[in-house]
C-alpha cells in the first residue's frame, strides 16, 4: 500500500520524505489555506515546492466547478510538473472533466467520494485515483472502512485500474484497516503515519536492552 501525506505543510512533507516511506502528497484548498497560501502565484509556487521535495504524485485540487473552467485550471496545474495529479470534485462536471483528462493522459484524483456509486462513476470516467473520505464517514457514524471494502470488490469485479486512495485517514487503525482490505493508497496526516511506530513494549524493551548493555559494560 502506498503512503501519501495529506498536508500542504512543507516541513511535515520533508519529515515524511526523510523517513523513507512516502509515496506522494495530497492537498486540498482547506489544507492550502491552513498554511496561509493564497493567490494564484503563491499557490503555483507552493505546488512546485512540494514537487521538489517528494518522489511521487502530488494532488492539486481545482477550485473551479464548471467543466470548461476545470479543464483550463487542471491543464495549467498539470503543466507545472509531471508529478501533479489534478484533483477534481465528484460532481457532474467533474466526472466529465475526469473523462477529458483521462483521454489527454493527465492524471486525476476524484475527491469527495462518499458512496460506492460515486466510486464506480469515477472509475468509468477513467480517474487515476478515487478518494473515499473514511474519517468523515466515521464522523457521521457510518463505517468508512466498509466503503473501502465495497469499492475494492466492485473494482476487482471489473478490473478497473483506478486506484483506491483512502482519504480522511485519522489514525493507525484506519491505516491497518485499509491495508487489510487492499486499498492501493492511504493518505493521512504525519501524526497517523508516525503513530504506526508506537508500542509501549517497544519503548520499555529498548530501555531494558540499553540498560543491560550498559550494566554488562560496567557503566
Ligand atoms: C483528501 O485528499 C482530503 O485532502 C483529506 O483526506 C480530507 O481529510 P479530512 O477529513 O481529515 O479533512
């Protein structure tokens, strides 16, 4: 399973990249705003800075909501770097835009997906990635991981090449659930990725090993 980091924070992207387990980055307009990035030029420069750090796909979301505008904006984003994946919302014009980008060989990430039906449409339109938001479903007492299971089953039934990019991942249990089901990618915050490291027996075991080593060495 590929690991993407879901942030526009350059320091966190660098930290995940340095860990050696990062396969890509996803951003969205809220994450860009959180970093104080606004204005066309700043936004473009920020995407370029992200692409310079990471080895892998970088999702950049369109702000437009009409077909014509999404095409124009998406083509400009894709021209920035061959790592750029144009992130398109799951709306009618978005599906049309994904079809257009797919024919042009431009990578896409269909975002804001909350049902298997939406994921089926995204695959039929030729999306490179589909982003079901599992954390936001959990927030409304709906099983986010069950959606990943449904999409996996449907995509496997028809050999769709669209990759399942489990999004809105919040913690290690989400990551492990996605890995068990067979999501192609998960995207989450740095905290979720680092939480995979943690176990109290690892910490106490290491402390004991180091203490025993020091004792044997007469320190
Ligand atoms: C998807 O690509 C989105 O950026 C993201 O995963 C949303 O996560 P959130 O629900 O934690 O905002």
